[in-house]
C-alpha cells in the first residue's frame, strides 16, 4: 500500500509486490475484498468517526492484468530485496481522492504526527457458491451425545450461525429478526 499527497487530497493505492511464495499462490488475485481504514484517534470511543473504503478485486476488470496478476510476470522491476532477489510491483489500484487534508486535520486522524491505518483483505469467493455464510463443514458422519448414543448426519456445521444440519443455515440478520418478532408477539 502507498499513500500519495495530491494537495488538497491524499490518494491511497494498493499494489502487489513479488515475494518468495509467488509460485504457490493462485493468480490472478480475485474476489478479495480489500478495506483501508484510517483510525480516528479521538479518546472518547463514542465520538470516533473512522474513514473506511473498500473494493473487490475482479479479474474481469480492465486494469486486472496490471493489478491482480503475478507481479513477477506482469509487474515492473524496481530493484532487489535484502537477499538480492529481484523485486517487481504491479500497478497501484485504489482511491485517487481517498481523504481530504482538511478532514484529516479536522478529525483526530493525526495525533502526535501519527496516522493509524488498518488494512484488511478478505476472501469473498464463497459468495459465488451461493452460501449465506462461510460455514465450515465437518464431514464426519457420527455424532456422539452425552449419553453415549450415536447418531448419523450427512454433514454438521461448525459455525455459530449455522444449525446442526448444513441444509438449514441462518444468517445473523435472520436470527435477530426472528428474536425481534418473537418478542413483539
């Protein structure tokens, strides 16, 4: 990630850099939600208004070959690392007008000259498989109860938001709605 000052705004870009394990990674890097958050450092947590932006990588995007493919093959040579291995970087992708400098100084993003940035990458490819949540499945077929009896199930979810059977999974929103409806009756 790199920041660029284009007065009166700051730009933020994310770029891939070559590394030791490039040959073990899946290319192109797609269906990843990338989130950048500037932390508001106001002491009172109730007053904080952090600045967050997200985007999703997609290999069908016009810029994808320059951004999300293996930087060793599609990137630009920029020098060597500390062990003498060549370094390659891809084109940066992000936000040209990420944050206005006035907003940066008006809120408590800068405190003591420090700006805290949180960066997160989440794999969201499970959404393509029509799952309501990324439920981990235990494929064992025998379930033993406290009394020692055994029952057999096709699959068993191991996620707090999934039921005992993978054929019946609920999202947290549905569970909250059910609770609200049951309390209002």
